[in-house]
C-alpha cells in the first residue's frame, strides 16, 4: 500500500465544449443515486463466464441467495438515505429475468447539461436491463435535454458498459478505461469524441491473472483522491501513462493491492450529502483498507465513509457498492 501525493500542478477543471465553444466547470460528485432492487438476483447469470469475482448460484441455493441479496440491498439503500443521500429505488421487473439488474451503472449514465446515454453491453442477457420506463422516470424527475443511444454499437461488436468501463474524471474531462471484451477500444475513443473527454486506456489483470472485466473494480475517482490498483497494470508504459495522468489532474493516488481489489476496495464511489461528502463502499472493502488508507480518505473536512454488508451481492453478482449506484448529474426541471 502507498499514498502518492497530488502533483503540484492544479487540476484541469475547465473544458471547452466542442459543440458550443463555451468554457464550463463540471462537478465530480452528486447527491442523486439510482438503484434497482433485484427481482431475480444472479439467476442463471451469463456474466459468470468472464467475471472472476463472481460465483455461480446453484438451483438448490438460489432462493436463499436471492433473499439475502434483497435484504442486503434494502439495508444498503437505507444506510444511504440515513446519511442524507437522495436515493431513487426502481423495482426490477420479474420478467424477463435480469440476474444483473442490481448493477444499473452498467447500462446508462447521465451528464451535466442534460445528456442521458445508454450503452452497448457484451452479454445479450444484460441488454434487457435497458428499460424504457427507467429512462421515462429519469426524464420525468430531471431535465433530460438529449438521449444518446449507443446500443446500436452492438451490431458492430463494440461494447462499452457505461461507468463500469469508463472511470470518469468529470472535472479534468479524462475517461480511464481498462480494456476487456466488455470495453472495446474503438468504443472508448468514439465515446470520448462524442462527449469531449480524453481517453486513457490500459489492460488490467487480477490476482489470478484474469482480465479485469470492469475498470470500476480496480479504480475509483473522487474529488481529491483516486483509489487505484496500479499492480493490476502489467505494461510499464500503460502504468506510467495512467500514473502521470492522475498526477497531472491534481489528484492524490491511494494505491490498492491485488488482494484489496479482490475485496472490492476499488469499487467505491464518492457522493455528496447536505452534511458533507461521503465515500460509499462495502464492509468487505472498508475492512480491507489499512488505517493509513482510511485516514487519507477522511482527510477532507467533513468526509465520512459509509459501508454496508454486501457479501452475497459481491460473491454471486461479482460487483459491489459502486456497481449498484447509477449517478444522476441532471438538473431538476
């Protein structure tokens, strides 16, 4: 474990929007988070094939596992509400069966200025999670100016699973992406061209030598700090480029080990509440952090760490707290 101080150069907080030619400052965090309460958690999930963090559920244990997952979900949502986060909970529909519906951050994202983006997913089963009624709900609650539907990229075999793949430094306008079969290089570059971001791509491997399926398993970006497992990036040039980019953005690196990302320490999200900022993660992630790492995350005045037991969702879903949270960066109408 190590903590690398921020680069002395100030963060790149301004972006010239290519379409309007206007200079704008962007927010990194939000108070509005959308979650989907699972109806068929992990039932015959296809994603276990390329997610080394996920364990398949047997038919004999499915009912008990699904019930525990719902209990964990409810406790997690309640924790966020009590902390002052504005939580939007959408019920999963029983049919069609969507075993990974609890992870909505993989199929849509929202952006300041009123843009909602929907994404191409690698596994056909997950494409059923793109629900028109959820988009309608967001459009009713918030001011959506444009809907950018990238799902037709699936016809080109371009895949990009939203903020699972794209770790966004929204202020510096940098998109970090760990390439995998769920994250196509061409899709990353095209998305960055459309959205006005600079791409930083690399390859990541977990402790078992398996390709890391989503960037947000090994990396989390906050307003001040970046949790990242640099040991997962084996190529020296890619590691150097990643490290330099984070430093030049003015953020501090809090290094994670391969063992810590196995506990989902990289699957965290910073949000804002009326009482100040919070880091959100699972209890497994929290307990895997050293005292020094926790103290570093808590350095900004008023910062808190929220954590909940998500053991079942982690074991049989292969994702954790951050995967469950879709951020809303839209204004109220």
